[in-house]
C-alpha cells in the first residue's frame, strides 16, 4: 500500500478511465462512464473544490504501452487549504442573519448555537438547489424566539455574495499554470472534483477561461478521490479482475514550502520549496540563536509566508547536550527526507558531537488538524 494525495487520486481515476476496457475489468469500473481511449501523453488540470479545501493540480498523464507502465506526473499544485464549499455556506448564513436583523430590529441570534446550526443547514440546502434552479428559499421554522424565517435567494445574488471566493479560485488556477510555466492552451482536459464544482458559476468560469473547453465530469465529483484510491488499492493488492492492469508510476510534488523557524522574529527558513518533486532529500545548515545555548528547538512549518505565524506548524523536536559556545558557532545539519508516499522525516545533526534528533511526520500538505500533530512519531536515535 501507499499514501496518495487527493488530486493525484482523482487524476488516477480519470486517467485509468481513459485506458481501454477489457471484458474482465468492466466490473471494476462499475457504473462510471468510460472516456474515449487515448494513447497519447496528455496534460490534465484537476480542479478540486471540496467542502473545506481547494486545490488546482496540473498533471502529465502518459498511458504507457503494453510493455511500459503509464506515468502520472504532478507538475504543479496551487490552492487554498482553508477555502472550500463551507465558505459559500458562510456567505449565505451572513446574508440570512442580516436579513433577519433588518426585519426584526436589534434581535441578536449570534449566540444561539442551535439556531445557527439550523440556519446553516438551510443555507447549505439552498446552495445545492441553486445549482439546478435560478432561485430558491432559505426557510427555518421558529428560528429564534419563536420567529419563523424565510427569504428568497437568487442564483445571481448568490454569485454576487461569493464573488471574492470565485475570484480566489481563478487566482489559484492562474498561479498553478504560472508555476508550471504552461499556457492554458496546453491543457488537454479539465477534471472537476469535489461537490462545489457543481456550482454553475464555477463551471462557467472554467469554460470561459479555457475558451469553451468541455469539462470532464464523467466521474462523480464526490467520489473521484475515493474511486482513484480504490483503484490503486485493488491494483497493488492484486485483487483486480484484470491482471493486465498495472499500477502506473506516480510522480508527486510538495504542495507547500517546508522549512524551519530560524529566529525569534518567526522567520521561515525554507528547506524544500513548494512544487518540488518527491521523493526528495535535502539538507540545510542552521545555528544557535544565543550564547551558551545547550539545547536547540526545531519547529517544522509548511506554507508560503515569510513569517511562520502565517504558516502551519507540523511539529517540533529538540536537540540536547549541545556544547556551550558563542551564538552562531555551533552548526547543525537539518535534513528533510520525503518519500514517495509523502511521509517526511526531519532530523538535525550536531556537526561537533554527532548527536541527532528528529521526527517523522506522516501527514502534511496543509490539511493537518491539531489532533494529527500530536501523532508525530519520534525518530529512534
């Protein structure tokens, strides 16, 4: 088994969909509609707008031959790990609260958590309805103090409320292409992943950007990631009916820059830049912050800000028994070692004593909740 990033899994599902169907493997694809078979190298853009995250990934897909494995090569990734479908819901909730306040004076329901949950559910339902109809109603019986709430929301109003979010989507798309040094005309296929790609405005923006190109929706956007992961698992375990179907080579990249906090000003010292191909192993030198320092704390971050305060803390480890010396004299070689699964080992070695410390981070890429950070596994020294 191996770990696979979400955009890569979606591209894997899409890429294998484009490969020939044999009688023996039709069951594996189930009800999914097959795309036209192509034996040519293609550049695919995966636009993944899920519930809580947003990614744009650019991949080169080479179907290979009967003798050679296919290749899935991630060229660039851009996006916002804190932006997703929930943000569209938030805008509808804010709009509804403003409407409620406008109608009922200074009545404040912001502290009524039950009312807010019910309102959010109604707003999410309205968002889904607006994907298939021009207008709908946000309606909650006895929302607050026995007062019913109902308001009509049009698709155009929804789009106006979320114009900044739509703009962020397109900025990430442009950034991904820019990072890959690729023109949009070089993209053969655009694959939609994540429930929020059902929003008509999202699809219209993409069609306009890609000059009317057909968007690939042959795989259910809610299931594409799971489908790709399941395909990978079945091939690796040998449980696919088609024994001729082999696992293609997957070449992934780091979605965010990785580094160490270097001083008390929260400076991010980047060791591995974003969109670096993995596996990768890289070492950078670091030193002490003050005189006679006998232990050094290494804080590992991911993100694109020059300040670690705006980046994600992945973990921390300490190197002890450092011989006292003047600031800047002791030198430590900090190594970031990321394998093909994205599992990252970070270690520091004191050049003078040879002492070593470090951690293994089993999940990163902007999606690590605080609970996962607690699961960091120390390296055995």
